[in-house]
């Protein structure tokens, strides 16, 4: 785990909540994280969906999408259903509407999620955001995670700052050993990571896989406690940063 992530606002109670409503209202709406999701949703619609549809046609089956450190699945909704800010507001803003999923999947895909929160995963499966989910500590690098990474076509790892040293590299290595077309999306939040760690992970990734693209954006506004730490460290006084760093699997 990054040495600076300890200074990040603790939202554990939001992740343990049976629904994403608390997280949506505080982090996504009030702190503007939802705009990050819309940015990657629009990018996916324009650039990734045609590729994913072609892969599914080539393979003759739905793709396998993994959301690692998924929480309730906001990034999954952006990357598989093209959820924009208005779509999250129409559903996740209220306990009465949060179980509604209002957009179809944009390409043939099956979705598996991994997270520490049983409640978040149960919500995702119940609503159909995820097809399957496993409660796990990703840092333990278990056999199930290894198998999924090797068979997955689209693997998204959120919030790398929560991973122990070497875990992101191991997941990248497992992904590289897959035999089907695939895209690895590393969710790098440099504001909450040691910068030498960011550099190490990116260097290993581009040596192991083929660089595809990079979508940098604001992640969300900083909470007051975070400003005290990260303004001094990185010069960021309003927002944390996020980087969707994408790499393709090398297949024949």
C-alpha cells in the first residue's frame, strides 16, 4: 500500500453501506468524482466499444470484464454501459432508485468483480452490474485472481494506491499470459501514490504489454484534510488526479 494513501479521506463506511447512495452523494456528486466516470464512459463509447465488439465477434462469445477493487461498480457502469453523470443521478442518488439499471451493456460481455466489501459486491450482483463477484483481499494474489486475469479480456484495476508493492506488476504479468485479445486498464491515482511507485508500475507495464492509450483526468475534489497533505507534497490544492492507463495484450 502506498505510504501516502493513509492521508486519504476514509470512506470505509460508504463502501460497507448496502447501497452506493452514501458514496454517490459525498464522493461522486459533492466532490465531483462522477465527472471522471463520464469522461471514461464517453471515451469508451467512441474508441473502445468498436474494438470490443470486434473481439467478441472474432471469439464468438462475450468478453470477460474484470473490475478489481470494484466497490459498488461505478467504473463498471461507465466502461460497460456508458453511464454519464445524469445516469448516476437518476439512479444512485436515492435509496428508492439505486437498484435500477437504466442502460444496456454496450457490447457482449460477462462481468466479474473483486473487492473487500461483501455489501458492495452483493449490491452489484443483485442489480446486474456484475454477473459474478468474489470477496477477496487482492493483495493476497490468490489462485482465483490469477485465473481470472489470464482469461479476462478487459481488466480494470481501480485505485492502485491500495495495493502492496509488486501486486500491480504481478496482475499485469498474469494478464500478459492470456491467449485472447485483451486490454488492461490501470487506474492510477498519482495524488494518493508515491510517484516512484507510479513510475515503476508504468515502466513494467509498457515492457510487458503494448501501450494503447492514456486518459488523464481529475478524479474528484480534495477533502480539507487531504489538502493539508497533498498541497505540500504535489502542489494540488483543489483536485486529485486519475489516469486510465491502457495496455493491450500481445497475442498472435
